[in-house]
């Protein structure tokens, strides 16, 4: 519920504060007095775009504040998601600076306009003449039906099933597209895999082969070096091993007499043993090293194959080639399992589609169950509003495809005449008829508690007399369920309000100022009498005004 609206330095309003109450409130005033200015200010705090031209005193900022009681709106999660402090009374503030910049706050926390609009949509519905066009909008019509049906739970269940179904079908499409792309590469992958598989690569083999090739390439130098070493150690006239042996034997005789001699002897014996082992190994190596052109060719071909594969795949090791082979094997295996994976996904989609179909039928049933109630209620109120032959029908042209809101294509059909063909409202209804139909629809919604505060901006245009009185009664009845505010020129409606505000202009030496005042009982009587008779208030007008207030 809107508790208060404060306006400072906005257009012709220097400063105003309006305290609103529950029920039905009316706002009156002469044309040009500033009623539209009030709505403009309210629109700013509800998130509409700002314009520096709205600032009255260009040296100071414009500030609009609205306080709402939001204790029963269930908005805690919305505030939590935006990291804004929640309170049962929400203060919405909009500031327009002389520079043209705009700032928005909720409970003194800076917010963006998107959040302000999202919040205000849940708090207030401003109904102006252009909103009558919504009667021809299928989305609006469906929302009306859902509000009356109170089917939020069924809608959430459907949305959950719909999102699951869409996710699975999207996954299937992605899988099929990916598979189609990969099928194009399958032959190439199989060729690459076969090359690597046929190569039968082993970790570490490259370094071993490169070392072996070096040996085979330099076999003559190696044999010569080994032969010379063997000769020096064993086969010369004074072989080094034999000479070192004699030296050890000679030194053994005196080692005990020489200080540190035993240690030297041990080192000489160790050297002899090591040199003898080296000599034996050189002899063995010399016997093993042979020139083998065939083996050299095999090793060279094997290395050429490895180098070629590395160059092709832009890597520098056998280990990296083995990893590429494993990756190719994984891709080919996934391609091979595509049919199985697709069948599994198709099964899930089938189950999801079955669940979606069931929930869609349940949702449709909740909607169609209130069609008759909507038709009877609207037709009954239209008769009260001077349209005794009006007919109103709700139709559902169910579609085969599943959409975000189900399979229902709801439409409102209307005929002002008993024999007229039922058709879309904007095609056959006049402006006044559309206004009355919309009032009936909003009345229906208010009884279902589907609306927050609602403001009617001269919805009574084009009507008068008894019809205006009946429109006032409908709005008065709506005020029993929700807060209703009506800006009106009609005394029949003004007399039905629980509260009555008057917007008026005053002239000073320098400017024209719009002001707003809550009328007392006597002031209200005079205002309604003036609306009835004009500038000169007669006794008859006062009597009529008194009758309107007492009704």
C-alpha cells in the first residue's frame, strides 16, 4: 500500500506531501491544476526516465519520495538478491540533479533503475488511458486468467518441467551438432590414430635410439679407441695393469715401515682393482662393438618415423605423441558411443516431455475452470455500467507447441450488442466501452487480490450521470480489497472516496505553484458541489453533493 508521496522542486510543485490511507481515495482539481504533474512525479520514483526540464528551481535538485507498506508482498528474496536492506516499510527515493544526472535509492541504498522498476511493478499499477490497449494483448489476458485462477503453484510446476525439457532438447541439439562436426573429421582422426598406433611408440625409446645411432655411426672411432686402450692396459711391452700390479707388490714390502704407508698401499690396491676392471670391460666392449649397416639403417628409419610424427603433430617427444594417440582414441570412442548417448538423451527427453504434457494439462485446467466466472462477473458489471446487452467471453485456442506459459492462447472476446459477433475487443469496442471493460477486469483482479495499489487516471472519461455513479461504486467496492486511487472530474465518483484530495494552483508574483490538500468534510462538500454546478455553488448543488456523499 502507498502510504505517502513527497514531492520537492518538481515542475509547478514547490513542496508537497500526501499521506494516503487504505480503501478508495479520490483526487480532483481543475484541468491544468497539476494532477498529471503528480503522476509524473510518482512515475519518476517508480523508475521512469528523468529529464532535467522537470526541475522547478534549476539551482536545486528535485527529490521525489514514496513510502510503501510491503509487509504482505513477499518481497524479501527480491531485496536479498539486490543486497538491499528489507523493511516492512520501503522508502523509494529519486533525485534529479541540476546537472541532469539521476540517482535512485531504496531504503537509502543506491539502486539502478531496473531494480526500481522491478520493485514498483509489484507495488503499484498506474492505469492511464493508453493502458486500455492491453485488453487486446494476449499476454495481459493470460495474466488476468492466472490471477483469478490463483494457480501460481501450477505455473511454477509447469515452468520447472518446461525448463527441464528445453535444457535436454538444447543438449541434444548441441550433441548432434558436435557429432556432425566430428563426423567430418572422423576419417582424418582414424588415419592419424592408425599412424600413431602402427608406430607402436614406447616411452624413452627416442633417447635410446639416438644414443645407439651415435654409436653405430662412429663405430670405427670407438673400436680404435677401445683397441688402443686395451693395448696400453694389457698388450704393450709394459702393460699398465701389469706394471701397477708389480708396483703394488713392491710397495707392500715397505708399507709397514713408512708412515702412512698402509694407507697408500690400500689406495694403490684399489687403483689396481679398478684399472683391471676397466681393462676387462674395454676388452669386452671391443668384442661387442661391430659395424652393422643393417642395424644402423633400422635405427635411422625408426628415428625418421618418430621425427616425422613429431613434426606433423608439432611436438618434440615420444611421450607427447603417445598423449595425442590417447586423445584421438578418446574422440573416436566418443563418436562410437554417440548412438548410445543419443538414445539415453532421447529417453530423458521423452520422460521430460511426458511430464511437461501432464503439467501443461493441469495448468490449462486451472485456467479454463475460471473462464465462466470471469465471463459472468464482467458481463454482470457491464450491465451495471449501462451496457445491458454486452457480451464478454474468454476463449482458449490451445496450441501444439509448448511455450514459457504453457499451450494456452487465451483471448477476450466482446460484443456490445445482443446480436453482434463476439470478436477481439479493440476491433469492436469504442473508447468508452473499452474503459468500462477494463474497469470490470481490474475490479475482478482486485477481488482476487491480484493487484497491488491501483491508480486510475481519468478512467471515467466519456461517461457521466448514472454510469459514472456505477463506476464509482465499482471502484469503491474494489477499495475493500486493495488500495484504489482515482483521479477524476466526475462528482459521482468523487463522492464515493474514503479520502478526497484536491489539487489546485496559486499565483505569486514570480511563479505559479501547484498544491495538494486533503479535504475536510465541509471542504469536500463544497468541492463536489462546485464540480456539479461550476463556479457558482447553488443550494441545489450543495444538496446534490450531500446526497452523493451519503450514498
